């Protein structure tokens, strides 16, 4: 997709004059491969994956913001719902 000079200048104007910003950068992490029948092992896999994938999110978002001159207001991580990852513990019902 090509942009016209007018469209580019309009965007620059919105950033400079109207204080346009990027509201949120979201890193989506699938945790489906972290499922494990052992709850402790599952929790450890989840922790390691989040730390591995999300460790540099803030620094990378700040770099992009500086590179393009667009302030990024929020940085967040979106995860697979835990109900799809964490094993269900069978709870014995009293007799």
C-alpha cells in the first residue's frame, strides 16, 4: 500500500499538533504448549515462557516509539486463558 505525500504529512501533523499516540502495544503469548499434568511443572513452563518472550517488551516498544516518534502509552502481555493450560486437579468428595 502506497501513501501519498499529503497522507504522510497529515499523520506527522497529527503527531506534532494533536499529540497522536499509540495507546497500547500487546504481545500475545500462547501457553498451550506449557500444559503439563504436574501443576508445578506447568507453572514453571508458564513462568519460563513469559520471561523468555516478554522480557524485552518494554525496551523494544520504547525503541519503536523513539524510532518513529510515536509515543506508546501502555505495554501489555496477553496470555492464553489459564483454564486451557493448567491441569484440572481432581478433588475427592467426602463420603
